[in-house]
């Protein structure tokens, strides 16, 4: 309870009572009791209101807000892939055989039953833990969780990927607000973007209506921004078969726009120049990807991103492709740092 609010209500009540009665000796403690009840009622009302607004709701309350809009939170998924199990010919690998990634102790289980022929066989597995933690590089699944007679070794020859984490409140809220502010009606550009992302490989999409029934869709692919011809064709086929109107659709990938960066800077004593370059490159590439499809990236924001790097104490003379100005791009370009030159501040 906010004590300041209670005192303010108490003072107002006392002033009102003194003004409207002949006696000014009305007990202040009675006014304070009324003020406490009013303050509690007001706080409860504000709390109830906050749980019903997308801007302020969290957790289950935010999910209720989203469900009202027909948008459920995106749940974590399980990583699925294949492993090669070696053992004695004829040994049955039972469904539910447990394997382990010794780098992070994530457990996987086989989801099919197979027998070993020619010393080894390939088996489908799924992570027991949802989320990105189940994704792993080749060779990381390398042991059995238990002893299985007849089975001697296991490894994943290829990476296991595709799992995603559960959507955070902030990510969910942003998606809901975007959905509300950009209504999806009659195959407008927002519908095209949503439909492109139905294809599981697609990460982000930007629709550019060109007029005269011509529509361009620019997409990125998960794990790598450059979409393959196969994924572009999937998007084209899916939308072209679904849409009823006569639309001339083109699906294109983003392309890389190389950035050569030059700065004068004071490097933090805990870093060397190569460490600083690596940190700046990672920070700026992240900033560029977050702002993908923007056609103007402000010079000040790029400088501020560099200054927020722990390796940089002072910054001056920032040049982006030899120019001290905002970065201008077309919607299909993703800026990426190619080279960084760091000189000392004179």
C-alpha cells in the first residue's frame, strides 16, 4: 500500500469535513481508515486493469489477452534428428533407448525400433528437453544413458537442429501488438508476410506491393539469412496455390550488403584490438539483423551500438564505407560487417 497516497486522501477528507461541518475536530484516524480502504480499492483496480492490458499483462494474464485475439503463445519444440548406433549384428535397438549429449547432459531417446545390420544402423531420436538446448553439433551425442547389451557406441554424424525456445513475454507481447497495429485483411501485405512464415524454414518476411497486381516477398531463412532456391520455391508454391486473386508473385531472398567500418577508438585495457573487432562485429551484425528491412539506419544509433561494447572506452571518427552519414539500404539488403579498421584517438 502506498503510504503517500493514503496521507493525501486523508488530508483531502479532513479538509472536506472541516469545510462542510461546523466542527473542525473530526478525528483524523477515522479519515485515515477511510483513506486506507479507498487506496486499497484503487490499487486493486489498477492491478486488475494491468492484467487485462497487453502492454502490462504478464505470464498467464498475457496469454489470456493473446488468446482473446486468436494468437496463442509459441511453445518450445523438441529437437529431432538421427544418430548412428554401433553394435552386434541382430541386436534390437528398442524405442525409448536413452542417449546423452555429454557437453550439456541433455538426454535423447530413440523414437523407432530397429535392428543392427552391418555393424551399425541409423535411428531417429528426439530430445527429452524442449527448446534450443536440444540442438547440437555433429558428434556431441556420444554415449548411452544406460547399459544396453549388444550396443557399443553412438554418435550423431550430422547436427540436430530446428528446436526453438518458448516465446518470452516480451516476444509474445511484441507479436500481439504488431498483429493489432497491422490488421490482416483481404490479402494485404501483412497477410503475405504471415503466410510466408507458415513455411517452417522461413524466419522473417517483408512484402512489397509493387502495383498492378505485382507483389514481391523478401524472406530470410532460419539459421542463415540467405534463403535457398528450395525454400523460396516452397513459399511461392504455398501462397500461389492458396491465394484466389490474380497476383503475380515473386519470392526473393535478402542479399548481403558489405560494410567496411573505420573508427578511431580507445580500447579498454582488458581487451586487445582483435577482441574489440570481434565484439563490435557481433554487436553491429545483431543490430543490423534486428533492423532488417529498414531503409535508413541512423549514424548515431550505429555509433551508440559500438560505444555500448565493453571493449570500447572512447569513440571518434566513425566512417561507414568511408562516409560519415546514415546508412541507406534497400529493403532486400542485410548489412553485414566485412572489415573493421581501428585507429587510436589522437
